[in-house]
């Protein structure tokens, strides 16, 4: 699944970096951080189902795929676990 992230600060984040998300209880927003520094907010779900997004929980991580620093926009791909871990063809 893919998420669109609205960046408040461009701290030289390049594609391939790990992005961590954590749910803020007060604002009910997912805060994006890289290497311990918060830099943005998850804006919307680009690809994937809302149900599988809710199953991720309060904290999860993904990989930056596309970074547009001039538009302060980023796409993050979040990997899910396999559905059938006993089936090697999944």
C-alpha cells in the first residue's frame, strides 16, 4: 500500500530511506519521522484498502519511494506481511 505524506520540513530525505509513522493521540494524525526527527503528516492513502491500513495499528514503517521537495510531497510504500506464510508462492 502507498501513503502520501505532507512534509513540513525537507531534511534531505531521499528515496529508499525508512519512514516511521506513529499515531498522535491528541490530533489523531499519523506523524511521519525519519531517523528520530518528525517531519510531516500522512495525508491520504494512495493505493491499498482502508481495512488493511487500519490493521497496521498505531505505529508502522515504510520506505520513501518518490520525494518531491519543491512541492513538499512524498510517497511512502508500506509493506504488509504475507497473508499465507506457509505458502512460498505468495
